[in-house]
C-alpha cells in the first residue's frame, strides 16, 4: 500500500502548482521513509535475502537522491511572496 500511496503523491506533486509542490514532496518523503523502514524490517525478519536487500538499497538510495534534488529545486524560498511555512522572508523590517 505504501508504494501505491507514494506513487500517488509523486503524481500529485508533479501536477501541483509550484507553491504547493513542496508540501506534496514532503508527504512523499514521509511515505518513502516509512517504506524504507518496512524494507529494512523485511530484511531483519529474513523475508528478503541479503542479495535482494542490497539491490533494493541501491535503488532506494537513488530514489532518495531524486526526491532530495526535487525538494531543492522547488525550495519555497525561490518563490518570493509565497506564504509557505518553510519560506524565509527576503528582508526584515526593524
């Protein structure tokens, strides 16, 4: 189920307006982190052999880098005036 939900969130993020993308990508990251934990647990209880686990880990790391790059590319600070909790003000008023 987490794989399908993660894919749905990826599609939603891809189609979201720029200002909403970061929130969607953060949700993707949460689901993806949960999926990584489940894969690790599957290996711990011997549902995955070492070879399959190592191959999955390579792919997981690559996907994680892609998600991280996507987060950096849609950083809310790049959209002046965006009213987003993660956005930083461009200037301070004293």
